[in-house]
């Protein structure tokens, strides 16, 4: 057993050194937002989080604990080993253009941000930060200019960040040059709207759509294809993943660990994602949406993730979020929240999009709300509970 230390994710230099030690077998690390840490802590053991007391000791094989964003479920504390992070980082480098320099555009207390730091440590490089304050395309471009050209250039973004960059890049040559200067821009955390992907790629950006989670040490399926060493299967309609990057389980929650991580008759360990998916004839993974985002509308099952994907093909709806609203006749129906062009769109146009995607009439949205800005979690993902409250 060894200590679990909380480290402020805001202090990137301290967090990087803590992660370097954890990867080498030292104390386990839990990156947390600055406001969660106890300023009186000595750093020799974990302090108390905003939610519950945190164990001061964890198993020897745990290197990092990350808390999930809780976009569709209560936050979970995921335990990852050094071996899982190293396997993930190596597989990423193999799929891309080798190790390189990274721009850290996401918080270090979420898996994508922590992975940028780990990849940088293993590559022997120093990540570049976009400066203090809110993320902006201008800060992104200025930081990108400091990456240099002596190694492949990478960054990891969530779709809302990419949308802001693309909006600016279409009218600002400096931002556009920064975006297209990357050898790969990894985009994950949620589905990437087709319209946004096309706009980015039209500018010349090399977009890589990633799929994974904290439980898989970050993205492990790129553009629908599993990284080397990763296996994907569909069991009861759900996506399951296996490979050396799997988490050890959930801190202080053995019941959830046992339900989520299973071992088959061959001794292979699998992570049950909770996402609905399909495998194409060539093995390409298509994620349909969350299993807990399936509603029954007039007796018909509707996957809200599929509705959202269809709505996002409508011009101006690249950031649309689809949630369920109660309906006296149908039980529940889809509703849409979006920014920008939502003011001039009609429900009939949205219904045309869901029909064109081959979805049933029950998938047609019955309500639309235009917002100046979508409520977001700290990770950059839409806060779906907040959206549902606004739409409802």
C-alpha cells in the first residue's frame, strides 16, 4: 500500500512532477481543482474533497485517481495504474506520428488533460499551456506558436473548444494557421458533430475522433478503429473494451467495480462502457449513444444520442444537445437546445433531419430552445442535467 496525494491541477508544474513520480512507482496522485484541496495539507496524504473523505492509502499498483465528469451519472473515482497510462500513451504514439509536443488545453484533473501530461513525460517533452484565464481561440493560437517545429505537434480538445477555434479560424488567418499546424487534433469527450468536422477539415485541420473514458485511460478507439492492443466487442448491445489500458476499478466502490469490469472464461478483462454501439463488417465501431439515454416514446425506443447526431447535421446545430421531456400522450419525447441558428430553424426542419437518418417518427423533436450559451461542465462537456431543466 502507498499514499494517495491530492495535487492541484492548476499547478501544472507540480502536477507534472507528481505524475512523473507516480509513473516511476512513487506515491499515487489525485489531481483536483484548486478549490478542492485543503491548503493546510502537508502533501503526504490525501486531503478531504468537497464530497467525501478520501482514503489516504491505495494499492501499490494505483498511480492516478481521476474523478469522472458526471455528465450522465454520479461522478466516479477511477483508479489507474502506471502500466495502463504507459500502454495508452505508447498506443497513441504508434497510431499518430510518434511521440511529440503537446498543447495542454484541458484541465489536468480530467483524463484527457492528465493524458497530455503523461504523454509529454514519456516523450521527454514539456507541454505548452494556453495561458491563464478562460480558453479562447486567440490564446490557443498564441500557445500553438510556442510549440516549435522540432517534433510532431498534438493537442486534445473537446468539441466545444474546436467549435470556438473553427468559428474564429474562418475569419482569422492566425488562428487558422495554428489549427492546421497540428499533426493531429484529438477530439473526444462527446460525439463530434459532422458539420463541425467538415468545417475543420475544410480549413486543413487533421481531426482525429477519439472514443474512450477515464476507465480506459482516455481514448482507445481513434476514428472508429481500436488502438493496437485494444479489443472491442458488443455484448447485449453495449460496447465493451479490453486491453492493457483498463482501470483497476473505482476507489472505495467494489460493488460498482465488479459490475463494470468483468473477466471472461479466457481470463480476459472487459470494461462495460454503458454505451450502445455497433461493429461494422470491417470492425469499425459506431457508438449510437448512452444506454441510459434511451427513452420510450409512444411505445418506441428512441436513442437520444442518435437523435442528437441527426440534429447536428442541420446547419447551425453543431452544438445541439438533445434531452428528454415528459409528454402526456407519448410518455417522453426528444427536445433540442442549441445556440446560434436555432432562432430561425423550425421543428419541421429538425424532423426532416431525423427522418433522413432513418429514425422513427417518435424521434422527431417536439420542443426547441435557443440559448446564448449551453451550460457546460468543467470538462467542457454539456451539462445535460442543466439543459434538461431549462428545456423542461
